[in-house]
């Protein structure tokens, strides 16, 4: 009976995820649905309580999925016992003393204003009365704190638009694995598995994942591909391209080491409908467990 219910939920989720998405608010009914879909058990049970900081401040483009994604990350931790979460929009959360309290940080759709593309500086301007010199100095300090935190062993999960957070900072780009370039219009995207047997994509059972999304393309550190790719898309199948795309294969999710720390970037998804799927929920959970250091796997750069 339980197996039949799981299959039915997967069918419903697949139909929902591949339909033209419509925006809706994150309401209790949707949260309850995610609680039902979410894995009951983590891949690895942590030996000690793990603490995760979710930062979901937005100063630029406001992705409607942001509150949904925050709820998903919270639910995955609560239901499985994999971690505890604290949610904040305060840029001062990147003070070194505060970061020490957490095993990992999740940057959730933290899009900055263009063309400067410095969310920390944006937020400080909105929240404080510092003068220009003080603002720039403090913003640089807080960004450096986050990068140092990861280098020294902290975990970092970067979701969808969060790659834009410090988009003109090469240090941030090197840590995350790339910077945002642009994306064609939303469309049905097929996510292919780079290594079907890799532990971080176990959730997809060796099969591709189809959904509506913004097909993100990347620049800066992405060209080095100093990461272990997990998911990719065939750019020859994309429509509404602004300009020719130089490579047929573009990666949309990866893991990497940065110093002693671990980074998980996941571009999917712009739409909450994509999260109404047991596969995507497990993928998020496994990625979180990787950055926390509990799920061990090969994160060496692939020979691409």
C-alpha cells in the first residue's frame, strides 16, 4: 500500500513539475504537501547535532520561489533529523563570531542589484547609516568572512539565484564555482545525470529529470570547471537564446572543495513546482548532507 502511494505521489509530482508553472504564495497547504513528500530518513544520520544558517535576503530580482525553498530546507532537516536551521536576512550574520555557530550556510536566491552585484553592500546601505567608505569596508569584511569560513571547513549550499549574490567578486566566483551570465526564457529543461552512480544523484535513480526552469548559464570561474559536476543540460535543445552558446553541455549543479570546506551549487529551480517531487527533495537533502560533511563522496574535479 505504501509503495503504491509513493508511486502515485511521484506521478502527480512529475505531472505538476512539467506543466507551465504559475506563481503562488507559500501557504500551509503547500508546506504540508512538502512534509508528506520529503524523505523520512536521511542518507546518513549525523553523529552530532548539525546547525544550518539559511540566508535569504534579496535586494535585486525577487524569485517567488524563495520562501518555498526556505521551507523545504527547514522541513528536510526537521523530518529527518539531519540538521537544525536558523533563518535570517541580516547581513551581519556573516560576522566571523556568528558563522562559527554553524556547520553550514545556505544562500537561498540571494540576488543582488545590477550592475554592481554586491548584495552585502546593498543590504548594509538599506540597514545602516554608515558612510560610503565605512559601507564598502564592512561589506568587503563580511564577504571575506564567509569565504574564510568555507576555506576553514564550513559548508556552503548555494541555491538557484544565490550565485548572483556577489556576482562581480572573483573570490566569490572561485568559491562557488562560477558567476551568473544570463538565462534564456523559462522553458522545459531536461536535466541529465553526469555520473548516474555518484552518491549525490542517487535521488534520480539513473534517469533524467524534466521540469520548467530558467536554464542558467555561467561565467568567470565556471570556465575552469574546478568542480565535480552532477547535472547538465543539452544547450542545443534550448530555445530563445540571446546569443550562441559555446558548449553543447552546460552544468547546472555541482559540488566542490574550497580549502577545507565543501560547496554545493544547485540551479534548479526557479519554480516551487519543481520542489513538489520526491527526487528533487532528496537531491537537496543529500546536497545539504554533503556540505555538512556527513555524506562522503568523490568531490574531486572531474576531467572535463
